[in-house]
C-alpha cells in the first residue's frame, strides 16, 4: 500500500508536466490558428476583385502572318483570348486537375497531404540544394503567378499558402480554375491555355482534343523543358504521364487513354527566324500609324510570300561575292512587298541594307536620265553620238576609253554609254533629271553636278525598286507596303488596306518607251545576265572601283532590286558590270515568276550582239583634258586614276585609246571617219533646251564601221 501511494506521488509531477505542455501546445495552436485566420482575412481584404485579376497583363501579343496565313513571328507575352469557365473544354479541366492537384475540389487552398510530403522531403534533403516539392496546389500556383515570384524559400511558401487560402475564401473553385487556366505560363511566351493552343497547335483552346489537352497540361511542371518548341519528344513523353494520371483519377477510361498517341498530335510549325525578320523589322513599325490598339492580342496579316522569301535568301547567298553583303527587295505592281533580304545572314547582322543603307546606284540611275529625255521629246531611234565631251570641266569616258560614234538612243541605253547620258543630262538639265527622280520616289539628297547622271547620288534599294515598279505599272505612283490587315484574335478588323490607284507620274507612252529601252538592255545589252526565259526589262549599275553593284528589273508583274557591296564601301572583286547582282536577280525571278502567266511587253526588240561595257571608270576624265571628277561629280585637276585606284605619276603614260591613236599617228584618220552631223550636233545645247520632235531617225542596228574590225588599225577598243 505504501509502495502504491509512493508511485502515484512520483507520477503526479510527470502528468502535470505533460498536461501543462499539452495546454501550452493547444494555446499556441489556438494562437497560431487565430493568427492564420487574421492573416488570411487581411490578405482576403487586400485581394483585387475578380475582374481586376482577369485584367492583369503585361504587354501586348502580336502574331505576324505571311500572305498565306502562316505565322512567321510572335512578339511579346501571349495571353490569347480569355475563356470563361463555360467555354473551357472539360477535357482540359480534367487533365490539369489530374496532373497538378487531384484533391483540388476538396482542399481549402493548401493540401495537407501534399504539405506533409513536402515537409518530409525538405527534412530528408536539409543542407542540400534540393528544392521544396509536392506542396503546391493549383490555387497556390495561381497565387505565385499573380502576386509572387519563383524563388524557393520558406518565407515565400508561407506567403503563397496564406494567399491561396485567402483566394479560396473569396472566389469559387470554378473562378480560381478559370483564372489559373487563363494565366499560368506554358512556355514559348504563352500565358493561358488559349495562347498555348494557338502557339503549339495554331487554333483556339475551345477546339482542344484530348491529346492536345494532355500536352498542354504537361507543360506546367517545367515549361522550358517540356515545351514542344524546345523539345517535342519531352512534351510527348510528359503528355503520356498526364493521360495515365487522368486514367487513374477516373476522368477517362483505359480505352480512351490507349487510343491517344501524343506523338500523332499535329504541332504548328516553328516560325522562321532568319531572313524573314528583315521584312518584319521593316513592316511592324508601320502599326503605330495604322491602329491604336495596344492591349488586345492582334494578328498582323502581311504581304510576304515565304516561298519567294526562301528564293530571295538563296539567290543572295549563292551569288554575293566573297566578303561582300547583298540585299534584295521584290514587290508587286501595287507595291505589295513579297520578299525582302537585308543582308547575307540575319543572325550575324540584322542591319537592313534593303531599306536603311544608302549607296550609289551607278548606271541604274540612268532610268531617270532617259525618262527625262523621253518626256522632253527624245525617241528610241533618235541619233546620238558617243564621243568625247566636256561639261563644266568634267569629262566622262566610257569604260574602255573608246567611242562608238553615231548610234540610236536605244543602243546608247542598252550598252550604257556614259558620254551619251552626260550629253542628254546636260541638254534636258540636271535639275530636270533630279526632279524626275524625286517624282519617282527618291527621297535621299540628290546632287546636280554633271556626274549625277552616272549615279553619284546615294539612294535606298527599296526606293529604286519602287521607281522601276512604277514603270512596270505604266508610270503610276505606288507606295511599298507590307501590311494587308490587322485583326484581334476574335477576328475584329482593326485595319484593312484599300487599293487606291496612284497618280500618273509620266504619260503612258513615256513609261512604255522606257520599258522598251529596259527590255533591250536585258535582251542584248549590259543586263544579259538577267535573262530568265520570258520577257524581262531591267538595268545594271556599277559604281567606280566596283564599290556597289545593282540590278533592277521587272517581269510578269513582279519588280525586284538587288544590291551587292561591302558595308565599309571598299572595292569588291566580282562586281564588274553588275553581273553578280543580275545573276542573283535572275536566280530569284526564275522561281518567283514560274507559276505566273508570261506577260509580253508592248514592243519586242532584238538587237545585234556586240561587245558590252560596264561602268568601271565611269567618273574619270580623259587624260588629255587634264581633269576628271570625284565621286560627287566635282572636277579634279591631274591625271585619272590607274586601274588599281592609284594616281599615275605626271610622267607616266596612260595607256588608253587616245594614247594609242597618237602613238600610231592615226588621230587624223579617226577624225576623218566620224559621221556627218547636223549643224547642231557639234556642240552641247544649253541645259533645259527642249528636244525637237523632228530629230533624225536611225534604224536600231549599228553601222558596219561601229563593229570591232579584224583589221588591226580600224579596231575599236571596248
């Protein structure tokens, strides 16, 4: 008896201690619960309204489409169209709940089982870099997406849990799930299931199939790893896990799960990221002047043709000389730009040489010289004389230093005779030529020195291409454009281009005659490398020392301009005569016009094939004149440069036709062979003097004594 009483006395303090600890624990638990309730209540009171939560977005999504509707670029975070709960496919809801939060419908924002699992995992991996796992419910993920960040810390997890419980107390389960499915990040810049569906499957989320829903639901765990655009196989493997989870939760049957093969789900093609970006970089800034919408996701429908864009890229890369850059612009007669290449490779250089760079066009500038001449009364068969001339101290010469004498305007243009262009420019007036260039859309500064007729003023490739397109369109003004229409993703039209006929820049006959001359240049002149097996019209251009090479031309309603050169404006081997740009033009146009009907021009011209001249040395004066011009057309005293760009010594002979004539003593003989002229042919008329309509006509073929002779002393050097 005494021993039992002693035992009870000894146990009394232990029990009392246990009771006290239990009481303290209960008190602390009650205090903690009260604190939690207070924190949740405070958080609930600070939560935005449901409407405000729906409208929290960062940036506008822009999808750029090619002319056939293919998506070629996506810009900004994509939020897609907001889908209310009633429009979200049930299969999408089931897939997300099955893989992310199976007890979503029963918990209060946090999952006790998941939380216990996370705590156990954290204890096992203490003092390591392993992250907390297994505790995030759909509501917690939504709270993190809207209010927090992705840092892995205990403090962030506590705040996340409080916000989740606050949201559960304020919003319904359907509202929370609707917010989640419209806001969670799925990779590739897509936020929400509609944006993800449009990016990965190219259709809205209301049309999601079981396989597509499984792929989207599987992305949430690790968007960067499972995104179809990053790793298609990983996305397919993760989708299989989602289907298994749906089967386990009973939302689909084993038969439905077995019938779905994620690998068979058609994924939208990944937008190209190389040369087409030159086009989008040019076109998208135009949105600022077309629409005012800056919030809603939009689709921008453009003019670019991806097949032509690929042809253009290949043509430039295959034909540009080593160490040089190339650019190309191609447009329809109404100004719709079908292809644009601003450099040999967008990844290595995104500088757009097609629309930003200003370079000398060389003899392709003669388009404006001859347009001014035709408008003032010249005709293709008028007689002009290829002979030495001097204008205000400037003496242009032809490439080989020789002169062909009397010839037609058509031949002079076809073979790019510089002295003839200089005489015509002086006659009609250099200001008139500059005005013609302005009329046809040249917006860069234009000098009016005599040498301007040979292309010394710098221009943009797109502006020169536009001018040739205006000739192709019968002399009517056009504006290059890249955007056809802009719509919201709900197909609300925000902008749509309307065709408006352009004003007449020149009379129809002037444009038709200019086309005749351009066609001649391709058929038998300096542009023969641009022949494509169907009627084509165009003009080459090469600047002094081969710094720039161009070709502009049109066929079957499509006009294309090509430029090649170095960004530092150094000489480029292989640009002589504009052959490389002409070949690139032909390579592109053969494919680009293959499916178009053959379009014949009003006049078909066939001329004899005699030796051509390029533009090399076009700005140099004759040595006997003691003057030549710089690149701005200003006269420079002294001898002309040698072939390698050096200035010869004063006592170093310059080997050209004039020197050969003097050395052989046949200067008088050549003078005696010059054709008879009209009284007004011996002098250059004053600038601006109108051309008489009764000018002497000559047949298109050259005289026999213009042809290279096989008899030594009578041979002309080209």
